[in-house]
C-alpha cells in the first residue's frame, strides 16, 4: 500500500464503531497576523454547525500569542467548510482565539469585526464585500517567482496578465486545483486569473455579507498554502515580492451597502468615499504590512499618502466602475489594501467608517 493510498482511505468503510468518526481540522491565525496554523481532532460526526464542535486549546507561546508561563489559548470554532484534502464528512473549521477566561486575545481581530457587523445600523445596510486576493508563487528555497530564471528576470510585463502558454503562465496546476478545492469546500470563490507579473495570480471571494467573506478568504488562503505545500511551492502574500519595474500585489476590496445598490446609490457611494478620504491615514495604517512598497503611485496604484477616486481609474485610491456610473448605483472598489491585509480588519473598518462614523 502506498502513502497516497493511505491518504485516500475512505473512513466510511471502517468498522461499525468508527463509522461516525470524522476529522476536524482547526484553523487559526497566529501572532504574525498573517500566518495560519492548524491541527486535527477526531470528532463524532457528521457535523453541520460550529456549536457542535468543542473548543480546543493550543500552546500560544509557540505561535507568538502567549507567554511560556501561561501559554494556553482557546480556539472557538466559528465557521465550517468541507475538507477538500480528506474528503468525505471531514471538515475544516475556522476559529478565533481567546484566553481561558473567555477574553479575545489581542491578535483576535474577528471578535471586533463581529461587533461592528452585528450593529443594528450595519445590519440594516447589509454590507457586501468582494475581495480580490493577489498572491505570488515562489520557487522553494529560492524565494524567487515561479517560472523566472534563477537569478534573472522575465521579460517586460504585458504578456502575463490572463496569459496562456508555457512561457506566460506559471503554476496553473496549483491555481486550478485551488479553484476546485475552494468550490468543493464551500468557499464563495468568484473566479481566478493570472496577474500582471509573471508568477503572480489572483482569486476573488464574494460578494457575500458581513463577516462571511472574511472567513471565506482566510480558509481560501489556507487551502492555497496547503496545495502549494504539496507541490513544493511557496505562496507569498508580500505586497512587493520582486523589487523593480513590476506590479506589486494587493487585495482590492469591493464594497456596497443596501443604499448604494438602490436607485440613487451613486450619491451614497460618493458620500462614503468622502468619509474614507477623511480617514485615509487610519485606513492605510491598518491595510497591511509593507504596503508602502506597493502603493508608489506606479503600476496601477495610488501613492500611499494621497487619496483620490476616479471612474474606471486603476491608479486611484477608490475606483468606481463604468457600470456603476451608468446605472447610478452599485459598488466602490478600495484599491489600497495590500495582499497581506487582514480581511476582518479591512472590511469592518470600511463598514464602520462609511456607516457608523459621524465626521
């Protein structure tokens, strides 16, 4: 029997007493605010609701989230997805983290996001988010883009965006595997495409309401890193993985409210943009680490210290699409978040600024 055979074992065929056993892979964000951790636990199944899943502890001193002398951190299950790696009734469980006393730990950004999204005014507006997650595939041990010559550079940008062919698209097997795995898992993934820099790709999550796109994005990131792990490739969410005359990577965040989607919504969008402009510095500070290397005012970005908006302008901080302009309602695209942003922070901050904040 091969290792692959063992990995693909169908547990439904095992002894009667084990037929109800499933594996739940608990997933959480570590102290870096970006890296994901996970560990598996056997449960009685099938499981259909997070309330059916027990809380579980882990060693926070090994993840940068607790001191060694008091290292226990508790995982609270929050969202369930089908496990594309184990199949069957096995599940992925997105969790957030708390102290044994039940207080959210400082790196638990989901807790505050839930408070904002459960505010009556926010609930009334039904905020939708669609997130465009860009990333770069790197050659293992080299930290150099997949498909690039070792120590050298690819040709000028142009052929790679949505490119087809062995000399233009690098890592498509990983990308397509990720797409299907997300659909299997129940992630609301909208699509994929090759990006402007060679070895750079994008997937889109949403549009979905409130906290849901955030859970979806974190689980989609987890699935992507796991697939790349199996392929011996590194996934980078760095906002500028290759210095020089090439595009960085972002997580452009599309946003609308019930009022924006209704007739006359364009005026609501413009008022929201005005609010976002007044809090630009606060937003930029929370939009990802190293974002200044991406938001240079070049390569389809605005300069990090300025704020502007435009119709169909990919060099603006906020873009309004032609369809939205024509219909007089729709959504806006915040083009400032970096690829390593925390969606719990970015989406809740946008909702708080545009719906709850009174200048």
